[in-house]
C-alpha cells in the first residue's frame, strides 16, 4: 500500500499543570481516512504477500466495532481484493444497518459471515479454517486485529530517525502487534510503554511471541473496565482533550492511553525532562458506534 508516510506530523501537547516532562503525539491517524494508524502498518506487508501469492480474496475476523474489519474492507476495495469478515456474534446480523462499522464494511464490498460467540472461539483451529475454505474457496487469512509477523514488520516502521530524540514511546495495546513492532524499531535508549485496552495480564505472553526485545512494559491500570468499556470520566477527558488540542481520540484505545500517560506524568512516574512520544493509532471510526451506545443510555457522547 503506497500511502504517504514520510511527513506524518508530530504535535506537542501543552500540559495544563506544572511539569518538565514534554508530551508529543505522532499523528498516524492522518495516514488515510479509512486505513489509518496501526491498521495501515499491519496491512502493508500482508497485502503485498497476498498479492505475491496471487490471492484474490482476504478473510479476517472481528467484532461489532472492529477497526480492523473496517480497514480490511476499505483496503480490499482499494487494491482489488474480495474481502470476507467473520463476525463475532450472530445477533449482529439483525443490526447490520444500524452498526456503523459493519455497514461501512458491507458498503465497501466485504461479505460478512455472522457466527455465535462460542463458535468464534474456534476461529484458529484447523477444522474451523477447513470449513471456511470449503465454503469460500482459496483465501489469504489475516488474523483478528491483524497481528502476525508481517504486521509486526510494518509496525516497526512507525519509528524512524525523526523519532530518535524521544526517551519514551507510548502506544495503546490490543492484540500486541503494534507494541511488538515498535519494540523492534525503537532506538537502544528508548523505553516502550504499552497501555492495554483489555482487562487481564495475558498480553505479556502474546507480545513475547513476536519480539525478543526487552525494552517494553505494560501498564494495566487504564482499561476502564475492559475492552469496549468506558466511563463518564473517560468520555469527558476525550472531549476536553479534543477541545484543548484539536486532536480527536477514540474511546477504545487512544483515549485510554492518553488518559493514562497524563495521569502518570501528574504522579511523577516518568523521569525528569522525559520526552514522551505517544503513537496515535487511529481507530476514530469506532466513535460513531460508541456514541450510539452512549445515547441509548442517555450519557454524554464524544464530540
């Protein structure tokens, strides 16, 4: 995928409290309107490999508001691949026209197959994949969230010479591919800090499958209850941050990461005069779906 990645802006965030730590954000969300941030990085070499192997169809997996599903659908349409999305939750079939993410994927030509959550847990088994090949024929498989070794290779390219002067690199963590790639691409003096969007400590082992570098750590205290969970405090933070900086954040990943970074700075977690670079991994398409959920509950929405 040949998108412009040479001049991605890095913006400094003015912190409204006394500190000598400086915070910057690399706006990977601006790479492309629909295939942005780490989704572009993860798909770059996977699509090249699919083309090399003469595949015409991409098959992948995801849930109701998956950034990955939306990105694969859009990239497939741009680069001439048919796309198939295996969607977690057969009840979502009835919500196709009201779910912004799935509607977008379908409008970009993705064939959506809805399966039960129980069946979805079998998605990596050879029997399950054999059933899919029997149903759909030959396809190139991209894992849920897009993480594999080719994705990690792409994410390693987030760090370039431009980022050499930063002390700490921060990123949100979903399946672990982005932080694994950044850990490989980082300079020797840099510390990588990941902010998991999921509850639990299982990600450590997942990430270690993709990198042998030990320059990273996970901070598991800013998931706000787990994947897809939000609080009024988080929504207020995202809205206030956007008003102050003109940088939109998504509620699943980057909003939680920035909340965590700023809270840690306030509490003296980082060394004096630390220069922190936070990677904006995109995911903004998920805001519409989250706002629908918040509106149904009569709660404040994301601006």
